[in-house]
C-alpha cells in the first residue's frame, strides 16, 4: 500500500494527488469550516491581528522576495545568453525552470485566472464578519466580485519549493525552509481576514503539483519528494 502511495504520477506522489482530492471534497461538503476557522481571529469588530508586526512583515515579504528573485532570474538568464557562459554556475535550463516556477502557478493560474475571475469574497468582506458580501464555498463560482480564491501570497510563498528541488545534497533542509515560509505567509493572510483556509490549501496544492511537473518536463527526471 505504501509503495503505491509513493509512486509518481506526473512527478507528483500519489498521496499528494489523493490529499488534493480529499481536501477539495472536504471543503466543498463542509464549507462552514472556512467561516469557523476565520472566526477564531475575529473579535466581533475586526480581524484583530491585522496590522500586527507579524502579519505586516510576512505580507510585504512576499512582494519583495518575488520581485527580487524574478528580476535576478531574468537578469542571469539574459546574461548567460549574451555572454555565452553561465554566471555563478547557473545554466539557462535552471533559470528557465525558476522563471516558470515563479510565473506559471502563482502568476498565470492563481492570480490571472482564479483570483481575477472566481469572484469569491474575502473573509473580511462577508456579512458574517461585518462586511456586506455573501459567503460562497470554495470551488463555487461567485458573483461577489472578490479576489479571495485562491491565495496569491500563499502561491508565491510556496513557489520557493521549486528552488528546494534544485538542491540535491540539502534538498530536505531547503524544502523544510520553503514550506515553513509558506505556512507563515499563509497564516498571516488567514489572521488578517484576507483569505479562507480553503484558499490557502488550494494555492498550496496548485503550486506543489505544477512545480513538480515543471521539474519533470525541464530536467527529464523525477524529484525525490
């Protein structure tokens, strides 16, 4: 049984595919979990941890890191192209992978497609938490003109999982660091009323799956996680 669960399908472990499916069904059939989770950080007037040092730090850190790594990746890619040599030992296959990791799941799928078209209202904007918009479950299209589904910050933070895959000798260390950062950013968005728990899990699974598929396509080999 364990061997079956550890098999790769499109370079993603079977247990991750099953986890994504079970998560989707769970939040679809028990949507109130989203409201109950967000309610833990609502005091009847506001999401009381919004604006805290922790929340602000991790909220703004994502944009800074995303811009920095994106600009650096493009710069190195074009430098290698022009100079016909690899700077810092980073070849353009690696740089192309990093660029795609930062743009496909966080940019194209989560932000450009889901957030801009799904319409789900954010926790802070729904009636249950003092807003005027209507709550809709995850995976259900909404007319509330919100940008809650799914979490852009979470997707960008977990994109650094892709960087961890590049490390052969210390992959577990960098993977732990990347996942920890993603969790902290996700928690910051949750406590601020910016996203529901299902928004966060959706972005995580999208990034995890897309990142591992990209690794397989570009490097023609399976990852070990």
